């Protein structure tokens, strides 16, 4: 069934890529101050504290959460525990440019996973839309010269990001599955808190393993504290809230195309920090990515 994309839905699906672009840059900047698994744990622990006053009732016995705890445990593992840990792990050895390039395969993974595991049909327009969107991403990352893509060096972090992209595709499809009590699904704070509660559990397990296997250290500073607050509020709570609502309205396949705005925003953020003016290829890439979204979501 095709779902209509309203301006509000488009806005909700545009906010997360903007915040995720910032998250990739910050994650790379602070990767020497805090180990990746611990960064993810600190980020979501802060988000849990922020969400408690807004949706804490969901943790009570009669809320319906514990009746469906397996569903929320899986959402917490995929969206909170695994995806973000893998992304921060990727940024230990890879650059934000490479990470966003790998993540540009998101529409393809959304189509493949939807077909293989959720019995959805792949339409020709969706394949065309995926092609347009990916070309737009490549145009941004190559700064208008697609031949530069072949010269890019790939590292183990890029493999981690491929895994993260597949995990996020599964998470997005899981958001559309039935079985969640309407009282929880209709309250965004409670719905997110239910996932984050289990996600913090998974993140704690991953962080514990990190400290047992390696010898990490945290270099505390005010810039690190500010970065943690930002990634907890923006790329965590606000982005997840908007993404969840957008996926519910547009469906995972169409939402996947919006994720390709992330590298475009990353490039624009870089131009702001470097004092450079946007180029013509930024505009061309924008129209290609938007064109992919429109083609894929047409009735």
C-alpha cells in the first residue's frame, strides 16, 4: 500500500539526517576522548534521564510494556544498542565522509530487507529512485568529480558501518510491525523510553565487554560534556522521535531515501565550519536526492 507524503511527514524525515550529520562529525571529533561503546552508553543514559519525566509511566507494571517486552528488547538492541555502537566504532578508523558514503546504501537495504523478511514488493520506481538518490550522494562526496570515489581508501570502519546500516534497516521495519499497545505507540516519549530502557541494558553489556577486553580511558572536559548533551538531545531523542513518526506515516522504504540527505547536510556543515561557499554540485545533488524521494513515493 502506498502512503501519501505530506509536508509535515517530509519535515519529520528531514530533521534526523540533519542531526545525524552533526552526530557523525562530533563522533569523529571526540573519538580519542571516550571509547565508542562507552560513548553510546553515556549518550543513551542521559537520554533515559531526560525521557523519564515525560514518559516514565510506561515502566509501570500495567502499562503493557512488560507484556510485549520481547518486541521492545529487540527494538532497543537494534536501534539503540547496536546501530549507534557500530557507528561510533566505525568512526574510530573511518572518516565521516566514508561513513556517510557507506550509509548512502540505506535505500537499497530497506528495499532488500523489506522484500526478504517483511514480504513487501519492490517496484521499478523505487529502484529508479534509489539510483537517483545514490548518484546525488556520490556527487556530494566526490565534490562534483565522480572519479574521486575510486581513489577513496576503505578501512575496517567502513565494514562496521555496513553492518550498522543493515541493523538500522531492520529497526525501521520493526517500527511498523503490529502488537504494540496503542497507549504506548501514541505517546512518543513513552514509546521511545520503552526502547531506550532496553537499549541502555544492551549498551551496558557492550560497554562492559569493551572495558574488559581493552584498556580504554575517558578524557573528561567541558567540550566532551557539551558533546554528550548534544548527542543525547539532538541525534538521540529528537532524531529518533521524528524518524519513528515519519516511518509510521511514510513507511520504511520511502523513509530510507530521506537518510541520503545526511551526507549532503554533512557537506554543508563542513562548508560552514571551513568558511566555504556551497557549490553548484551541492544544488544538483540536492535535486537528485529529492528526485529519488519523489519518484520512489509516487502513487
